[in-house]
């Protein structure tokens, strides 16, 4: 078990004059057994960081070290790679194969890592129980499940491999407000039970404040502020973080003219 | 439980084509066994006989019975067509779908190969193959397969591109699923249906093509014979005895039709199996209506909706998405409608705006807008009555704007069509409207296309568009859901200001109760197609003032900036109910911690409540029991 250390990561898209630097010198550490939040708006480069850590995107320079290995240089075999990093995607409607039952999906992940003996119905049932789903869910196809249940299955599929790091990319933003809380609870409980390391990527400061130990705020490919998650929200130091916090709709402002007055206060 | 039709289809087309195929298969199997020798044995006594009772289609120039030969030729003709199509399909699938698991570079490379292959003229390619391999049955099959490969490959490529981009394939890669398994378990099953249908239809075409090759003399060579060969032989004497060519010709047409039509029937069957099969309108009976009659007691408001029901045809009856919804919106009032997906909130508003989804059955006791009851009017009359007085803002700004037209032109359409303004005047109004929603350089921006706008700007352009006719009511469906928080705030401010400046009322749908709380004066909470609470927005900030357990749970379930980090977040256990079933009691009872037997058997009506709004609950949680409040039956 090891820390994830991202150091001076640079990712660009395109070539020559039309190239665009999506990630511009990002350094970030996810200590073992911790949840680190990465907050930013669309175009901030936070998802590119996630995809680079997960191995879907090549970097121009920098390093992503997990223990003594640089993931950008030495990815290892398919099995090693899978045990390094797993990812939970934003849209649970497209991250599960519609032609495989939940049980088949989980058994496949178990088979690859533990062999056929480790992928029996008991092991699948254990995984389902871990994400608070009934064992009967194993016989169902993704189309027969709600969004929240699918996201649980996607989390269970990650857990089947026991990865060193889970990258959670906007995993609650496609879900109903009433279901988001349940998924956040699950991630937190699992982190405590299993000692997971999670890179939690989101645009939702309130969610990251609740779930993450430390948080980094990204803008235009750079990290503008890092620190304790609650502290950043309570006392943002950077102007951009301040504007993000101010923009969050808050239920205690319900029915007031806060919307209009706040706009006049901010430039 | 969803019942799926797994049995063979029962449509007449499917039955007819199945029987046709069955006949072909039986003939292909048994005809050569029974008449194989007779069909090739020359009979010098019966050369070129016309049709008779002994030889129904006559005999050929060697005295062989044409009918028997036609039947016997079925086997070779079918086997060749199936082999060619099968070969072409397999090669096409490998070429088109395999790159999906090999990565983007392989995809590009294979796409180039397919495009080049497609560019070759089919006939030329077939001729070339024949020249290289020499005429014969196998050559014909190979030649046809070669011409079929690129079109199958292109189909597989298009279909598998969707799978290649899907996150489930990315997830499989991360898990270390082998490429072979990715191909067989992820790509193939997800593209199988259209490919199977296409291959089936192609067998018919292949049969025709092979017959043509044989007819031209470069396919099957004597003494072997297929239908094309027989056509060729019969054609020589077509003026003397046309029947010799007609026999095999009819066989080719029959088999070709059988495969093509079977493909069509298969496609229809697979289409229906995927989704639920809705009952026909006739079997469903009349659309559900609200049980309570319209009641009028309050002074007229800008919008009054009473007894609105929206239902969709389902498998076992009407799916009642909206059930007896009544509400009012005063002039200049901002009302928020909140609920989970499937609560019927968007459908309610779109039905009011006469934009209900296709297939929806909308009934209402009364939908009165600005004093006119539009419920009894036809769709066209109702749309005319609403005219420019209702502006609509959609969730997805990219699809709500026409990508082929400039933004300014789309905005200018409203005053041109409804207001009768001149082109220049309408354009000026459009630019002004863009400027009002803080779009920089509105003059230049008006000349741009929607894709050149950012998401937030597009949404603001949509708000500007909804304002073009100076409407007295704006209906906004999840206007900020896809936007970043800072952009969301600007859009909300814009919406609020536009309403304040023009005195327009607005109904805004969202699943985010905090967004609506800041924007609106009044919040309507919907659950399973009903309004469960209708409450002043200021009460949201004081959770003990809310009456319905569902509203409380919604308000508590989102993490806020001062949520206790040490405690788990409040959640709503369970799942929303199945709307195709009749709900005897309160729809929320199964998930409600306060539910009693009464809740499970008797639906609570939506009544005025002591907090100034309306509540549908037997056990309101704000400390004011239903019995204490005055029994006024007034809708607020």
C-alpha cells in the first residue's frame, strides 16, 4: 500500500500552434487511506488529471508515482495495472455493459484477479453486500436498476480488484439529489472499512467538504489552493475559491433576495 | 416484474416469411435426395417439350424436367448465397468491429482500409476475382464475399464506434479484461442485433448476385447447375418457350423475397423486444382523468391548472406519470417545482406549455391561462392561445437551438413570425435581448452559431429567446442542471432579473431544492406524479417548518456547507413506486418513517395547511396536526 504522488504533471492536447495545455504543472498527493478532493469547473483540467492517473491519457511531462513506480513510465502488466488504479465513472448509465448481468460483471472482475475459484456466487454476494445491494441484484441487467444502484455496482466492480487507488470522477453528478447523499455515505463508509485511497473529483464543494480529508481547487489547468477540505470552504484564501463558495446555492437563503445582492457584492 | 415476449413473433409478415424459409430449407434438403438423378439424366425422347401434365414446366434441350431441376438447384443456390454472405459478414465484422478493442490508431487505419475498399466498383471487384481464380462455384462465392465485406465492415465500424467510446469498455480495459473477451463479450453483443438483421437481408441480395454471375457464365459451370445457370440456359430459347426461364426466375424471386422480408420481420421483432410493448389505445381505454371535479373559489390567477393527468400507454395499462395535479401561478410570481426523476415534474410543465411528449394523453379539468381555458381547445388552438405569452427555457441548450442557424436569426424569428416585425427591426430586437442577458459583443455574437457559444452563454441566449415575445409566463425545465456553479448563479440571477424587470411569472423545474429556494417564492414538491407539498420558499430554510416528511428528507439529503462531517448524510431509503400500478394509499408510505396503516390504504388529499401552503399527508411533521387547522377547502 502506498501514497499516490503526482508531481508537476503537464498534459496538452493537439500539436503546434493549436495545442492546448489542459493540465499545467499539477502536483498533488493522495496519502494511503485518505480521500483527496479535486474541485474545479468544466475546463479546469480536473477530469484530465483523473484520466491521466487512470492511464487513459498520455502526459507531456511530470510523474505520477505510486509507491516506487512511476505510472507514466512503467505501467506493468494488465493485472498489475488494474490493481494500481481503478476508476468510477460519472455516468452509471454508460459504465456498465448492458448485455451482462450485475453478477456476470462482478464475477468477470473477480475471475481476472482471483481466478475462477475466487469468483463464485459467494464472492459476488459479498461484493454486493459491501455496497449495500441485495444478493438478488446479481441476476438483473443494468437497465433494470436505478441510477444509484448502478453506481453502487460500478463501485463494487472496482472493489473486486482491491486497487491501491480509486479515482472517482464526478460520481454523484448524474444522480438525483436524494440519491447523491447515499452514494457519498457509501464511499465514506467503505473508505473507513477498507482503508481505501480515493481521488474524488467533483465540481460540488459541499460534497467534497463532506467526504474529503484534503482538497485541491483547480482552475485553467493549475491548482490554485490546497488544504483541509472544511477549512477551504470555511475560509477560502484564493479569489477563485471564494467565488466558487459564494456561488453554491444554499438552502438557508431560500426565499430571500440573496441571489441579487450577492451578485452586486462580487465583481 | 417486466414480462418480455420471448416467443416467436406473431405478426402475419413474420409467419409468412418463416413458412417461406421453411419451404426453401426442406426443398434444399430433400429435392436432391429424391430427384437428384432424374434432374441430370438426359432423355433424348423428350427434348424441348412444352409444359404438360408430365413435365409441368416442360423440358430443356437435353430432355430434362425443368421443374425438377429448379427444385434440385435450390440446394446449391442457397448454400452458395449463405456461404458468401457468411464469409463476407465474418470478415466484415473482424475488419469493422475488432479495431474497437485495439485502440484509436487501429481504428483510423482500419477505417481507411474500409473506405478504400468501398470505393472499388462492386462489379469490377467481382470480375477481377473471377479472372484471378477462374470461373466456378467457389470463385463466385469468394467474389461475392469480397464485394460484401466493405459494407458489413462499415456497418460494424459505425456500430462498434459507439461501444468503443462507451465507459463500460474503458472500465473493462482498466480491469484487465483481455482483448479477445472485450471483443466477444463487450463489442459483439452490443452490435449484434442490427448486424444479424442486415446479414439476413443480404442473403436475398447475395442470391440475386450469384444468379447474375452464373447467368453471365462466370459462376457455376456445367454439369453443376444453380438457378442462375438454368436462367442462362433457358434464356437462349426464351422466345420459343419462355417457361424455361420463368421457372428458375420465380425461384430466385421467391428465395430473395423470403430472406429480405424475414430480415425485416426480424428487425421489427427485435425492436419490440428491446422496449416494453405498449398496449394499443383501443385496448387501453380512455385516458385517466382526475376524480375530483373542478372547483372555483379563489380570484382568477395568471395560470390555473386543475386536475391535470398525464398518462403514457404501457404494457399492462396506462402509466400514470402525473396524477391529478392542481396549482396556480399569480402574475409575476416565481414558482419552483422540485422532485426526483420520474416524479412527473417536467411532464407537468411541458403539458401546460402544450409540449407534452409524443404519445402522452393529457387530460385536465381546467388549464386556464390569462383567463382563457385552454383544456378543451385543440392542440393548435391552444398553442395559438398561448402564443408568445409563454416562453420556454429547455434544459439542453445545445439541442434547443438549431445548430444550422445563427443565434441572432433564431431569436429574431419570434418577433418576425408573431409580431410581424421587419427583418431589420427583428434583428435589432434580438441583439438587444442578447445584450440584456449580459452576452458580450451582442452584435457579433448574434452572427455566430450555437456551437460557438459556451454552455452558459447558450443557456442565457435561450433565456433571451424566451423573453422575445415579452411573455407573461416563463416555463423553465432544469435550466441550470448542466452548468457549473458560477455559471449557474449568473443564469439564475438573469432569470430572476428578467422576471422582475418585465413582471413575468416563472415556473422553474429542478431536482435541486437549494437552487429553487434561492430563485423562487414558492416551492411545489412532487412525488410519484402528485403534489405532496406546496409551501412558501422561506420555510425551506427552517426545516422544522416543513410539513411533509418527503420535503424534509429532500431538504436534508443534500450536503451543505455546514453539514456535520462526522455523521452520515440523511438519505431516503427505498425506491420510488412503480407508476403503472394503482397506488392505494400515500405513494411515499413505503419509504416514510412516520407511515401508519391509514397511509398505506387511503391516499391523503392535498389540502390547505396551517403553514400557509398545501400538504398531502396524514401526519404532517411541523407540529400542526391536520385536525387543528380550519377545514377550509380552498386551494391556495
